[in-house]
């Protein structure tokens, strides 16, 4: 475990397992060394990668309404009322057109991305 009389950080560097053992924390899994190489090879020249900023934004725009409505504790209250309707109800009704806008934005982003991919492959872009 180390030389008696030396503190953590003196001499040899502490690894995650060694630090956990010194602190009395059980290690439940084995870790593998981190690699500096990417998991997937880069896309060949002239071809778009599978994950593009447009696709990421489309995914985020689809996730926003889902997260907003599944986080019930953020809107589980009666006040403020709008025309006598409790906040709990009008907040959810407000998300119907907002969700449509987010879905439309995701559609436009993915459609634009598909056109770029088609043009890159040599097909006629619409």
C-alpha cells in the first residue's frame, strides 16, 4: 500500500484504486486505461460524419418538451391562474404549440442535413 510515514501524493502517484484503498472505499469495478485515440475512425474526406451539429440540435429540440413535461414538480402548483385555470393545466396546454415548434425545428434541421448528405454523395439535392 505504500511506504509507512509517507503521505498520499508523496513519491509515487496515487492511482484511483490505491487512493480508494487508502480511504477505505471498496472498488466495485475494474477500469481500463484511457485511450487518446477516438472510438470511431473519422469520416473519410468529402463525407459528413454520422453525428453532425444539425442532428445533435434536432435531438435536443425533441428532448426539450419531453423533459419539460416529465419534470412535474416544476409545474405542480395551482398558482398563478390564467383565466381561472390553475397553472398545472395551462402550463401543459401551453406546451402543445411549443412542442410543435420544437418538432418542426427538428424536422427542418434533419431535412437540411439529409440534403447536404445527398449532395455530398453526388445525388441531386432538392
